[in-house]
């Protein structure tokens, strides 16, 4: 018979396990879901994202739930198998069918398949019940059974380490404690006599000139009694056109696989955006028996090579990505699950996030280890739009236990997910965990790098080394050979995780740690900065969503503090504000000021590290903490829960432009010299290019008084600069500002022309901003309407100023896109912002700038 499947997405009811009353069962709108979403739908729970409602939702975390579904007998031909397939159960699930236990599961990250043929011999209707035990209690119970383990780490209740459930559900320093339970991914009924269980287009080789590739299509077949009669045919297509096919291949009875090899000459390569096209080939397999097609499956994949280059150099040992032979500076972001209620994330929302990254010039996204192995749709969009994925395994900020059952569960989880993800060209690295080696260091757990005997690791108080340096390494080597594996983030050859000479690094000495001035961020980086961040308030409309009372709309209100889960956030926000800007008490200004600080922090980090790329790949990439939020909150995100960009999104975008200019004076630490001004400052001007060809450009550097807007000395012009491809070109090093001769505070304004067009700007400011007089800037924003080449109505904002303007930020509106924002404006340099999606009748966008 031909393969048949039916999603069991409707017709479910659920109840609290303890509530046995006759009216306890409530309808479930649709599966996948969580108990929280279903309670909200039944008016039993208020939206936990508003006000203090998170607290009112805590009782849900302490409950167990039963989900129930009745289905009619499907048509079952004589030789057929019937299976129930669960793509994800959150988390301690015990499943019965007609009262018989068919599955017991305790790992949210796994999919399960249960053969129910024998049970379905009895006539229907059949009753499927899934009981979800309270994960919070179960975690504590397991923890208490293992008193010898050292339950240490950061964020959330450490009992979480005992359970294979998204770790951020226990609360994080940006997320609420929402312990979901439920059928969080699809469940379906399958009836078949044979099926393709897995299809893997494995790129077995790519020649060094990328002119030839071989792809082996490997399929796993599940055909119980009829395996011998089965044959398979493969079809390889590109944009719907068949390139090749192979028919009539018999299935290997020993391992139940079938495979075919395809040779491609001059393959169209898959590239990250900005470097080439995102070509996706498609392979499909059809499974036949006695002239009938029984099942068909297809997958899209890309042809590309991906390497992490770690070679000794003058800075230590490099750490950067080379895709199709091209070195790529990976500027981008870390990603957390984009909702605490995971099933509420639609495909469209995933797409919007990744589109935003691409529009922001970001190359890489890091799926962080305290969340989930993302939905297929997430990786599909990354493939389509050309965003590289750094994939952590799901371990974060803790000392994980590894008793035998746990080890087995982790191995199965890793195999399941690597097999699910391995065809995605976007995934270029797998990483063992997030910050678990930092926990090992801070808690002084045993780690002797030179001891290479895994059995010994299990006997130490840091047994999780066995997970990162054995289990996961083996799983990646076997199931996705050729994808680079790195034991942890951060990690570098067993050296201390803060070692800047090797591996990747989380640089938290701005904000956390020693709370350095962000102006020196560039000097604090390592070989690849996979985390660093600065908090900022979200957009006002996002705050309005969760702050219900007008009286609470002030910066330090109780509810605003409640929506900021970071330890010591009041002090740290205040520190960076008082050091740099004149602080404010009205909410709108305060929001803006925190956003300016975040934007500046990101600018200092990204521009500096990108410059270092040109110096023997000193810095291979920078992934800011964090792109997104899982609820409306105050966090390090540069785009808030509702996809509203904060100003930092735009400063990062400018720093990552394919050709960017940088101008920076040396840091003068005003606070340690009691605010004495410097007598002189050195400064540098450089160009960063990720283009593959040599460009020629012209640079102009102006010295403009912040007070008067006058040029203090004549501009410097650098003609006919040869811009190095994929690197950094120093235009001027050790320029000198003599503050005695020119005491007026002034900006250094640099512009770069390539082929007659201004392609990049950068402006360096005297620090800190709080000493500057920003009165009367003479700013003009003139709107004009035009129709774009694609027929879209756009508004053009023409912006000019008589005196330097710092961080001009336009209001964000939903479905309105801005080409730029968070800009600095200087006299004599009109700038243009393109606004798309704003209809003519709407009010003009509001804006503000520093000192307004
Ligand atoms: C990092 C992350 C997260 C955390 C963030 C901010 O180290 O890995 O655990 O949310 O810092 O503190």
C-alpha cells in the first residue's frame, strides 16, 4: 500500500491530572501546543507576558497534565504497519493507547516512533492519552537521588541539569520561569507497508577547485516483510529541472539502506549571502514494490565546503571559517528560542527573524545551548537566505551529570538531531555546550586536559567532559563527517576559556565581570568572540504591551525591574549611563539612552574586531549576545520580542557592510584621571572590505567642532587608495589631535568613496558624551515620496544638520522598514533614509537624538 499519514492536530482535550471532576477536560485548540497555551485558550490563565502575570502562572509549572485524543480506526491493509510518530514531547511523557502503555519518554529533544499495529487489531475508536509529569518536581527528585554529583552552574534551578528539557524553561537572566509541558511538536499516525525512514544527501567529496562534487544519496528503508521486493529510484533536480536519476536500485538487506552516487561537474555552489547564490539542489527518492510507488521523500541540500581554520600564527592559533575556499568574517548574533511558548512560533516568524539578520548584514547565527535544536523551518530559511549556523548542543551553564542512562539518552538525542539537520548547508559547526567549561573553571572542577582516557573523566567531579569530548564528538564524526566539531563555547585546546589566543571566547568584561568601559572593547577580544553584550530597553510600544498602569511607566518601576531578569541590572545599566551620558528620569529618554549605550558598545566591538580580521585573521568573527528575546523584556537583545529593532541593530549593520570605513581616536579613560582632558589623542583611519576584488577608493577626513559645526582645520583627502580584498587597509595610523592647540571638542568624520559613490561613513566622537554640549543642532529631516524600482511606495528622509548630531534614531513601526537609523549626522553631509511600508496617511515617524 502507498504510505499514508494523518496529523493528529485537532480533537484533543486536556486536564490537570489532579482534577478528576466531570468538567475537568478542556478543549485543546490545536496540537502542537503547551499546557500554558491551552489554559490561556480556555481562559484559565492570563497572558504570562504581561505585568506580573508570570507569577500568577507559576502554579502551572507545578502541575502534571493529561492530553487525550480519540481516533477512528484507519484503513489497515493486511501487510501494513501502523505507527504513532511523536516529533517532540515535553518532557516526562507516558503514553497509553486504549489503556496500554506504549511509550515512556523523558527527553524533549527526541522524536519517537511507536509501532501500534497489534493494538489496532481491535476495532476503534481508539483512545490515546499522554500524561506529562511535572518536570520541575521530577528534576528535583532526580537531583536528590544523586547527592554525590556537584550541582553547580549559573541561571535557573540546578536541578534542570538532570533533565533533557530546554534549560531556559527554568528561567534565565533574560527569561521567565515558564515550565511548559505538552505535545510541543507534531504527532501523526502513519500507515504503510514500506517507508523511507531517512534520506541523506551526503557530499562525499568536493575537489579543491570546487569544480567537481560527488554526492552519495543514502536512504534508510523501513519495510518489514517486503524489503526484498523493494527497489528505489533517486532523482536529482535543480530549480525543478531533472539533472540525473538512478532507478531500480535494490535495498541492502543487512543494513536496510539503499544508496546512489551522483557526480556533478561545475556544481552551483551554496554561499552565505553577499558572497554568491544560495543554490539548493533537491534529491528525491521513490520506493517501489511490484510496480507500485509506496513512498516518496525529498530533501534540499547545498554544495559547499566549510572549514574552521585553526593554524598557529603570530597571535596564537587562528579560529575562523572558510566557505568554498573563501575566508569569511562571521559577524552575527547568538539566538535564543524566540518564545517561551515554543509552539506559538510560526514559519513566518522564523522567516522574519532571518530576513532581519540578512538585511542587517549579519552572516552567522549561533543557536545557543540553553534552548532547543531549532525547528526545521528555522534551518530551511537559513539555507534559503544564506545565513551560516553555529549549532550548539543543548547544554548550558552547568555541571551536567552523566549516569549511564543519561549518557545513552544524550547519545540518542545527538544522533536524532544530527541526522535531522545534516543536509542543511547553513550548518557549519557543531559545538558541545555553552559555558560548561567556564562552570568547570569557576567551580574548580577537575579537568586535566592531558588525560585522554574518557573512563577517567567519568570518575571526576566534571564528568560531562565525557559528553563533550567523547559522545558528541563521536556522533558528529559518524553521522555528519566533515562538519567541524568544537567541544564548547567558549573552548580553546583545553586552555583557560578566557584565553584570547586560541579558540572562541565569551567576552563579558563589559557588562558582567570587571565592567570595563565599552570604548576599549576591541582590545578585549580573542580569536573569535562568540558572545559579548550590553543591555538596552526595548521599544516604547513593547513596554506599553506589558506595563499596564500609566503610573508604572518610569525607568525604575517595579514591573520594569520584574521584566529584567539579569542580576544587578540596575547597577550595571546605571554604571554605563552615568559614565557616558546625562541621565534622565522620564521613560522615553531613559529607553533611548540605554539604547544609545548598547549601540555604541556594539559599534566599538564590531568595528574594532572587524579591523583585526585584516591582521592575520586576529579576530575571526563576532556574535553578539543576543539577537532576540523569548518574551517582552529588557535584555541584551538588539531586536525585541516583537521584532522591533533597537538602534544597535543599525550600528552593527553599518559595521558589517561589505566595505566599511573606521575612524577611532585612542581611549582616554576620563574617570581614572578625575576628568582631566587628554592633551593629545592618537587616531587611526582604516577600511575593512569583505569584497574579493581589489577596490580603489578615496577617503575624506574632516575635523568638525561639536559646538559650532565649523571645521577646525582643513580636511584631509586620501586619493586613490588601494583597498585590500577581504581584509583591512590602513589609511592613516597614529594621526594626532593636539587638544592644547585645538581645545574645542570635535568629531572626526570619515567618508569613503568607491567609484564616485559614498559607500561608507564613520564618525569618531570625543568621549564621554555627557561633557558635550548638544544644544541647538540645526537638524532637518525632510520627507519625500517616491516609487521604488519594484513599484513600492517609499518615503525618503533627507537629513542634514548644522552641528554634529549623535545617534539619530527613528521610531520603529510594525511592517515599516528603515534602511538606516541610529545615525550620526555632520554638517555638509546630507544623508538619506529609505522608509518602506509607511502609508501616506500615517503620521510621520518620530525621531530623537542625543541631548535633544
Ligand atoms: C552568556 C550566555 C547566557 C547569558 C548571557 C548573559 O554567558 O551564555 O547564559 O544569558 O551570558 O548573562
